[in-house]
């Protein structure tokens, strides 16, 4: 490992298109490096006399000049930011030309010919990190904000960017330092009698272990919000599961047939529902079967149900309601009574009464939705029921400050393991010097999370995930 230093820093002036590919009102081209203002002077001519030198952080209107053909090619706006007060810590500029695809790329080529080179993935943010504008946690938070597809995930990543996770990590490190001070005192003053030192050590150590474990567990909460919830459609054969999947997706994703056992493996797809990512899974019909392949599909169904955040259990309104009532005991279940178009109003009331009677006591946290998937009746009611449960699940995720990457999780797990080793050694009255080594190494993993200690391979892997221009 190597401490972050200027040895990693690039001296080239870099540039890239930072706006998405395609046509638009404007595009964004940015450049960073010690020659940024020199390059800008070659290709941007502000309106008005005596505009250069540009005042940092002022918004200028002007024209883009192509010195290689001796002609103005576009009107644009520009902002110059002088280092170290820029995003990267270096001299930077951003151009805002019209958003044509060819136009934007041509201007980029002019900048490249004028003394810059094309930035690689995440190089602007990497330079911000190397120039101590951000730490590694904040760099990861920027990427998570870009990738966020739910409000909760966005809030957690934003808290990380604003330093709340770093504050938590530093608090954990302070607790380690308290333990280290206690151990060092025992080493340096063996003749002294420290009252209740053992009890104090174990109390502090177990509290610290709990704090680290809470942070580790927060990764699962974050993933729940980032990846979206899993909704499994289950029920007997021919109840309308595949039809419901197709209705929710708005396309024919699953084969619909009157033949029982058509779906033998689970089928999954993703949708955005209420601006939230949802994974919807269609499963094999639940029944006793002598068919080996169908039986394996039914086993997979129960596996999917076990992992699901929400289960939609769909029943045929003409069926005898031999429901798998164990499923209805799950926390987040929506019971769908499908094919209601085939019943008279009186029969429908009787079926509802029968269902409630057979499922007595199992509807405390479940919902019942009446539907005809074939005739598109009740689909909005089902979506409303889904929305209510999704909000309930999301509101139950209390942790708005947590870890967001597998790198952070792995380093915390390593730190936690070393702490557990130190506690065990203390219990077994092993040499205090060995315990001190474990605790010191555990704090090094915390430093690595923030980015005080890292190496080029880690940086390369992290910033490779960014797009060019960020």
C-alpha cells in the first residue's frame, strides 16, 4: 500500500464531453489542467473588448473559433474556474455550445488539437481526489448519486457525499483509539493496578463491535433501495400469473396458456413503478406433481417466495380456494382474486366470504384485490396496493447514513474480524502486544475506507466505473 501523494498526479491538460450523447439544446465540454486557460484562449472568443484574462466563476458568452480552418463555428457560453477552487483542484473551464452531435465532437477535436488530451473514465473525479478536494468515500458517493434510481438511495449517497459517513467512520476509529490507549497503558505500566480495566475493555470492545456491525448491515439496506424490491407472483396453475406479469410489464414476456404447468421455471423482468425500480418474478404453479421438471420448478418457486420482498398470491375466482395458506402468513402479501368477470355479483360476494373464512386471521398485514387480468380490471387497484407496501418497506429502512460499496463493506468486515481476534486474545490473557497489533491493523482498514491509504490498483478499479467526462 502507498499513502496518497503527488506521485499519482497527472500533469496533462485533459478534456471530455460531459453531457449525454445525442442532440439537445446545449452540450457540456470541460477541460482541466495547468494549460486549460491557454487552450481556452485559442478557441473561445468572448463578446466585448478586453475580456481576457477571464474573471474566474463569471459566465461569459462568446464564439468558438477553429484556428485550424480560421473560422468561427458556433456561439457558446463559458465558465473558467481557477484552481485550487475548482472541482478537480486545477484550472478548469466548461464550454456550453449548441447540443448537436457533430458540433460537440468537432469542438472537442479542436480542444484536443490545441494542447489537451482526452480524459479517461473518472479522471476529473480522480484528480479531485488526488488534489484533496474529496476523499475516497465522497468519490464513491458521486458515482452512487449518478447511479441512484430511488429517492432513498439518493439520500443515502448524498449524506455520504456531505461527510456523514466519514464522521461515522471517524467515530469508530476514536473508539478503537480508546481501546488502544487502555491496552498501551497496561503494557507501559504493568505494575499499576487499573480498577475494573477488564470490564471497561470488554464493554468498550463489544459496543465498538456492534457499531461496526451496524455499518456492515447498512450495506444491505442500501442495496435494497438501489436495486429495487422483488415482487413474486405465485399461485396455482392457470390462476393468471403469467397474464398478470405481462399486464404489469406492458408486454408479452411470459407464455400464456390454458395448459397447467406451462411455466416450469421462474421468469423475471424489471419495471419502474411510481418512479421506483421493481423486479417482478413469475413462478411455476403451486401444486403436487409427478413431473420431475415441474417439481423442480415448484421448488424454485418456494425459493423465490422466501427471498421476495412482496408476494402477490393470485387465485382463480372459480377455484375451490385450496390456497397455500402458509404463504399468507408472510409479512407483505397481496391476495388477488382473479377472473371475477366470470362470476355474478352474488357469487363474487360468496367467494370473498369463503376466502376470508378459510384464511381467518391471516389478513392482518395482507390485502385483497379483485381483478380480471384478461379484461384489465383491477390493475390500478393492485398497483395502489403495491405502492402502499413499498412505502411501508422503505419507511422501515431507518439508516440514512450507511456504506454503499462492497469495498467499504469488505474493509469494515476485516476491521471487525481483527477486533474479534483482539477480544478473544484478551479473554485468553495472550500478550498485550499482540492485541495492540490487531487493533492498530483494524484502524488501518478504516483509514483505507476514507482513502488516507490506498494504491493505484484500487483507484483504477474505482474510477473505471465512472463515465468519461466525470
